[in-house]
C-alpha cells in the first residue's frame, strides 16, 4: 500500500515521497524539513535533540544568511573611520549595490554567525542583564564562565542555555549582545558597556572620542555604538538634545584610560539620575524612576533634567546600566570590585552622553551636574533647544562627527582585546561629533546625517571640539522645558560658556515637539501623547538657560520613548549629519532616520528610492463597511437593551372614586334620614302573611303561662339595628304572655347586647333583673358549649351572681334540662350560629314534649336557615325587617318595624337606582374600552 | 421528641372527640366533654395571650412613633380602663353597661352603616372591571331581590313580592346556597381529616 | 346510634379511607384540576410584593378554632404558611391579622415555621401575627389601619369572614392593592364577588392548599372532595328519584 501524505494547505493526497504538493506546490512537510538532515521533526512529548546553532544556519532565510555572510566579511576587514562612517551614512541604495552577503558593519543580524566565538554571547544577554543586581562583569574576563561557547552550545528544549565559558560576562542593561558586538570585531571588544552605563554620569568626553576610540570602522563593527560611549564621555553639557547612540559606535575600551566620563547624559538617561548627584568618579547617583516619571508627567514642578541635579539618591546603579553607557575607564578603576549597587559615576557615562571634556570647560561641572548635551540627547529632546541655539547645535554636530571619526580607529584597537562587546557609556560620552571624519560622515546614512542637523538646517560648523559629549549642559530642550521644574535646581550651570555639544544622533527636528509629525514618524503612531504634545516653545523652556536642559546630576538620564536597546544601537546623529562624510564611498546602506538611524548594512528599501522613508503611518481604525456598521449597531443595541429593564405592564388597577362614595352617603343620609324623621308612612306595611311568621305567633300564643323562655342573643352589635326590629315584636309578645326570660349568648358581647335590647325595646314591661329575667352570660365553646348546655344546662352553666347560684333564681327554679324551658328562641344574624343551635338541639328537642325552637334571624341568614323551617327542625321563623313589620302588623302593634319601614323602602329604592344607573354607565364604558382595544388589535 | 408531640396530641384528642360525638354512650362521652371543657379554658387563656399581643404591637407602635401611634395610645388607655373597671365592678355593673352602650354599640353599628355605602358603591363598580354575563346576572338578581324585599313608596309592583322574589330567594338562591354549603362542608370535612391523619399541621411544625 | 349519626360516621370513614389510600398511591393517582386565575395572580402579586419591598397582609378572619368554621381558619393558616415560605425574602415581613386569640397564636406559630423552612428564621418577628379585634367588626376596624398605613401591596383575605369582609376589601381596593379573598360564609362570598379582584367562591377556599403546592395531601383531599361530591350528587338524584317514584306509586 502506497503511503500517502496530505497536503497541509490544500489537503490533497500526495505520495509520501514527494516534497511539494502536486496541486498547490506547497511543502508537504513542515519547514523544519529544510533542515535536510540537520534535524528531524519533533513530535509532542519528544525531547528535542541538541543542535549546534551553527548547524541551524541553513534554516535561516536566504536574505538573513546573506546578511550574515556580509557581516562576516566586514568583520574580517578593518576599515578606516571613513568606511565605518560610510556604513552609517551611505544611503540604502548604495548599500544595496553591494552584495547582500556583504552586510553593513552595523548588521545586527549577523549575530547568527558563530564564526567568531570570542565575541559571541547569548543572544539575549543584554536583555537578561537589564535587571538590577546584576554584577558588572564586562570588565572582568575572569568572570566569564568556563565552558563551551554559548554559540556552540546546543540549545535544548528542556534547559535554558547556559552562558558559555568563553563568553563574556552577561551584558548589563543596555549592553549590546555579543553577536552585535561581534560585528565590530576584536577592535570592538570592550567598546560596549552595560546599558546601565548610560545612566551614569560621564565625564565630558566628546562624542568624537567615542568614535575615535573605536566607533566607526570600515567593517561591520558597530562603531557607532562605540562612538556613543566616547561621546558620552566627551560631552558634558548640552545645548541640544543629546544624541543617544550605543557604544557600538565607539570602540573605546571601557577600561582604557581614554575613556572619559561623560558629564552629561541624554535627558531620558539623565533624568534617571538623582538631580543632586554630581560625582563623576565614585558615585553615580540615579534619579528615582518614579520621580522621573512624575516629572515627565508634569506632577512635579521641576524639570526632569534640572531636578536630577538635586537628587542624590542612587537608585539606579552602575549595574543596571549597560556597559556601553558606563564609563569603562572609570568602571575599571573605580567600580571594579564594588558592590553591585554601586552608583554610576559620571565618568562612567559614555562620551556621547557627556559633554566634551576638552572643548567644554564646564565639562566637569557638567559632569557633576550630569546634564547631558543636547546634541546627545534624543532629537525629540534636542529639537526643543535646537531653535534656540541652532548654531551651537550645528557646531556640536560637526565636532561630534569629526572627533568621532578620529577616535573610531583608536577605540577599535583598544577594544579589540575585550571580550565584552557592549556599548560603553563612556564611549558614548566621549563621542564627539567633531571628531568624526568627513569620510565617516559621508558614509553615514542620510537619515542619520539629518539627525545631526540642527533645526535651521545648517550643520554644525565647528569641528574644533575634540569630543562632543552625548549630553551637554545646554539649554533645556523644549520638550524637557515643558516639563515641570523643581526648585533648588543645581545652579551650577556651565553650559553658557560651554561649547556646543556634539551633534545629536537624532535630528533635532525629529523629536521636536513643534513638529509632531517627526515624532510620529519615528515612533510611528505609537507616540505617547505626552511626548507628542510637548511644546518646544513652552515658556518654561524659554526661561530656562540652555544649561538647564539637563540636570546637573551625575548619571541622570533623560527619558526617551525608544527602548534602551534601540537607543543604544542608534548611531550618533552628528556622525551622520556631515553630508560629505558619506558621499557614496561605501556600498553599505545606512539608515538615516528611524529606529535604525545610523545603522549600516540595513536592507535597502528599494532601488532608486532615494532616502529611506519612514514607514507609512497606518491607521489603526478598521475599515468597516456599511453593512458591518449596521450589524454592529444592531448588536450594540441588543447588548444595551439587555441591561435595560424591560417595560413592565402593571396590572390594571381601577382607582377608587371618593366622590361617588360621598355622594352615595349624602343621598342616603338625606333621603333615609328625612323619611325616618318624617314618619310619613308612605309605604304600606307588608300585608303578606308568610307561614313561618304565622306559626311563630301561634306557638307563642300556646305557651304555658309563667314559663321560662330561653333567649339566645347570638348576633353582633353591628346587626342590632335590624335585629332589634326583627326580635322586638317577638319578645314583646312573649313578655305579654308573662314568660320569664333566661338570656344566654355564645358571644362575649351577647349578654351586654341583651341588656341593651331589653332597655331599648322592652322597657315598658318593666322586667326586673333576676326576677323576671335572668342573664346567664357568656357560654363558651361554641357548638360544643351549645351541646353541653343542651345536654346538661346545670353543668354547663355554674356561674353565680352576687354569690347566689343562678339556678336558684325564679326564672330557673323549675329548669333542670333544656326540655324544662317553655320555648327556645334563637336570635342571630349569623348563619353558622343558627345552624349550630339548630343542629345541636335537634336531637334533644326532637323528642316529644321538648320545647319549640323559634328563630329570629337577619334577612341575610334567611335563605340558609329557611330550609330548617321547611324541614321542621325549626318551628317558627321571623326574618328580616319585613318579618318584624309583618309580625307587628299581625299583632296590631307599632314598633320599630313600622318605624323603619318607610326609610327602609326609600333606601332600598335609592340603592336600586344608584346601582342600576351606575352599572349601566360602567357597562357602556367597559364596552367602549373593549371596542377600542379590539380596534387597536385589529 | 417535641416534633412529634404536637401531632400526637392533636391526632389523639381529635379522634377521641370525634368518636365521642357519635358514641354518646360510654366513657368516650365523658372524655369528649372533658376535652371540650379544656378547649374552652384554653380558648379563654388564648384571649388573654391575644390581648397581650395586642398590647405589645401597639406599644411598639408608640415607641417607634409610627403612623397612628396616637390611636394606639388611645387603644391601650381604653383597654386598661375597661379591664380595670370590669375586674373591679364586675361585668354586669351599670358602668360597664354604659361603656358598652356608649362605645361598642355605636361603633359597630356605624361600621355596618358604612357597609351600606360600600356595598352600593361595589354594585355600581362591578361591571367596570368584571363585565361578563355572570356579573350582569349577579346584579340583576340583586336588583330583583331588593325590589321584592320591600314595596316601593307610593306604589307596589305586582307579583314581585309574592311570586318573583320568593322564587329568587327561596328557590334559586337557596339551591345555589345549598350547593355551595355542601361543597364547603366537604372541604371542611377533608380539612379536618387532614389534620387528624397528620397530613396538615396548622399548629406549626414541618 | 341514630341513623343520621351512622351516616355521618360512615361518610367520615369513607373520606378517611379515600384520603389515606389515594395518598399512598402516589404514582397512580394524578389529579388535574381546573385553572383558577386567582392563584396565578396570587403568585404574581407575592412576587411583586417581594420585589417592590412592600408588605403582604394575610387576614385570617375571626372564625376561631373552636367552632364549625375552624376548617376555614385551618385553610387560611395553610395559605399563610406556604405563601410566607415563598415571600420570606421580602424586605418587609408579611403581616397576619386575626379576629380570634387562638387563631392569632397559631398564626404566629405558622409564621415562625415558614421562616424556618425558608431559612430566614432570624427575620421572624412575633408582632407580625396580631390579634386585631375580638368581634368581627372590631376586627375589621383593627385591620383597616394596617391596610392603609403599612405599605401593603397584596391582601390575602382567606378565612372565616362575615359581612365585615366588605370593609376590608373596600379598603384594599382604595389602596389599589391586590385582593384575593375567600370565605366559607355565603354573604361574605357575595360581598367579595362584587368587591374583590380575585374572589374564591364556594369550596375553593379549601382548595388553596392544593393550588399553592402545599403538599400531596392537599391534592388528594381535593380529589376526594370531587369524589364525594359526585357521590352526593348521585345520592341526591337517587333520593329525588325515589321520592318521585314513591309519590307516584
């Protein structure tokens, strides 16, 4: 069976022997197959085999291999300063003309070449060393771990690469990686210092010193980095934004005596130093980063640079700075053996970061104050002051370029023996634009050359300066000037008489706040707002003297937006500003602007394209079509509606109309009251003789005389108005018969109600208490109590009245059981009470000879209790006002029944009219609403 | 144990009283009477507890100065005065009778009078939110009964009081009432049985 | 024992047997009852009251526990308990008023149980179960201030009411609150039909437990009620037929 393999792109089935897909032509296997035997594909869980880095070179893209090959060629040749300058100043097309393999000296990608074992370091050592508490080992070869070179060490997936024995010590912060320093060749060894050196205050070494000491070379060494270190040493004061360039420009040996401390640092570096620190030798105070940040953000009134002169707290030590930023010379003599937290001295700063020591008399003072030269300041800082002192800036640029070129070769030779290949701050400080030879300047890419040009466009003319410090104590750039200043700025400003610092690496106008576009060009669209919004014409800056641009604190660094490693790699702008420096003598393409400004050997942007332009700024906005926008709008609306509570339809409530109530009450009061008061008798008495009333009358007429009648008052006081009218004629009839009354109630208010009834309706009979009538009181227990009383009254009622048993009184003298009563009359308005009495007394009262059971009930209970009469359980029934009125009429009496009859009739009629009319109105309104609702729904 | 004590007492006593109603002869009758008497006593004691609860509610209302706190103060004062006089003078004393006649009697009769206005207004408003056939029939029946309850002033509708109203009251209403009462009785029966078998515990507890 | 007593005892025994037997047959007996909108609206009203943070008022009537109307009181207690279990999480505790002292004590006990079941025992307050009055109209007079002044959004008037329920329903209607009312008294039912939003007529009072998911026993008892009702209907028809035949013969 033929083995097949599916194409990872199109899915076509191909024979396993094929390399490319038959359908789409893509590789059937992973790119690692390009290793071609170098290594097999690694499956999951499989530990990769160790490989040598050199063996993996074939895995690199062709263009990268070519660049590395070109780097190799450059490394082997030691060119003059001109050639090194050419690497920076040569336009990209020129560089492209050369073989791609012959990479520019500044081919930072050449680190993949492992030919140079000496200078190879860990690729990310300089990044690794961007940490605190890392010992500075750049100067000490003894600290290099013993072992196979890191480049040759196979990198496994299970373990981190270990430093090679032959490798140089880990890079300090800002230190160039070994592969980067390798480009400089042996002469570049030692040119690079830890990035932490950048933060240290350097002696006023002219930038050109950096260059002379080994900055620019004809080969692919990163001479421009070494220039930076020299410039930092040379420059002690700045009038413009000091250029920031890595020590690779400079080949100055950090330990060599030629290193001069940079008195000034770039603003962004200088700000990191305490403002009050002015020591150039032993102490290298740093500025608290937080304060620096605060100053930059405007929280502090002090200018970040000027405030640095006051701080004396060393927070960023030498260890934190890359080697190329720190003075190797000072470090070797001073910092060696010191604890890791030794602050960076001003002398440790590269030349380009400090003012020129020779040309600038105020170099030392500047070094004390560590005010970086405006030339060495980034352009975005230097541009702020460029408008004020364009001439000085131009002079600084020229000086830097000149000196840098002269010092380049010297630095290269001195640094060749060093294994460290980190940029040195000293070199940067010592770098001086004036030292840069014209040839070198001619080789510089235009974009680097432009950076050295002042705002006015005129290049610096002065080339007398030996070194142009990277940071000179010149007028504060506008960018920095816009920052709030702090009080107590070190007033030792020597930049007034100080010569112009070296040409900044970066064009002034690039970082000019007045030209935000330039800022954007450099940083693309990611320029922080605070950076782009800085106004070079700020009043604060205008008031500041040029010397106040940078703080007079050792080791202070001004802030910069470019990362340190980018800053370190940037060549000195002054070295590139000389148009005659790079007049096409070199084929290497050198970047003239941008992050790679000053770097040679970059890939050309294209033939006949002229100067490399900055990449187009692309908008970060998405291109959204209308349909997408509408969809997004809909989605947004849906999401927003989710958070909104839905409309709640409350239940329909019908409000009460108090006016109607008042109207009804008023009408009732008026009509019923008038009728009651008038006693007009306009309504005839009921003449219907209902049988239940007739039977009741007959029963009472047949009662034995002087008997005892049991009266049960089981209605509430609220129903007394009706019940009095119902029961009054019955009780009156009973009293006329001479019956004694025994009152009982199953309600707590019953006994009192009975007394009231007798007083209100039967006062004419003048019955005496305990003689003619006896009130037994409250009978508890409800139906159970009723049953108990019916069964055995003397047990159920044992109460005493005034100390005498109730059964001794005359009404109960002859009563022992329920049957001994002559009649039982239950008066109630409650159906349940009536039912209870009826149901409980049916059995005892059903027997022969038992007393009759009569009921006087309210009209509301009649429908329920009438069946009891119909069934014979109740012997007589008087219900409602009509029953009472009928009873009175039949008895020929005139009582409450007749009295209330007219009012009752009128009131009923009024109620009927109101209910009928109101109901009709509401019915029509409801029908209208329903029609409207149906219409809406329809 | 307390969780089962209440159901045990409730079920046992309920069954004994129920059987005592049907078995009037024998010991169960006496047991039933005894339990009933105990229930009566407990009901009286419950009245005392209820009064205390009433006092606590209104005292809290007064203390927290809630709305109607003045009326709560009046209620507590009236309660104390009536209780004191009743304990001292006796329930049959004329003073107590006068208090009843002056306060309780007119208040309750007034509330009943308000009922008349309320019911008339309810009749007017019935078709406003319940405009269906049953509501119309309900109102019509009410009007017929009212018309037949009393003769109209100055004239009388023939057959209304003699024939129509008795049919509505004694036949239609009564039959419907009986059916409802039967259902109520069945519901009461099953409710009582649920308590007797322990399925329902109105006396609290899960 | 008289015939009527025997008939009554037989009815009770039959009901008990049906109730116990059908309760044991959980799976076979699946009763389905007609939909009563009053209980649906009751759940809505309870939920709304909880959400609004208003109070729910349970009026248990004045029937007491020592009279034939005790069943209505028991039914009202069942409604109270299961409704409070549902609405125990409200901001304001529900209010239970009674017209009988013993009923007031039972209402407090049921409130306490409901809170305990709902896991909110600490929210129980004894003053939420009140004795409003000793007589029906004094009870109504005592409840009216609570309806007007205590931010009540739902009134559950279930129990042994008389005509005084008209005052309570009228007050609740003035406050535009939800009213669910049920009584075993015919006059009260007539008044509630005209005054209340959701009146329960007839034996629907005793069906509240079943519709409120109080337990299977409530469902079974309702089922037994239907069985007994059909038996009574059958007995009435048979009796009427026999009476007619006897008259004819």
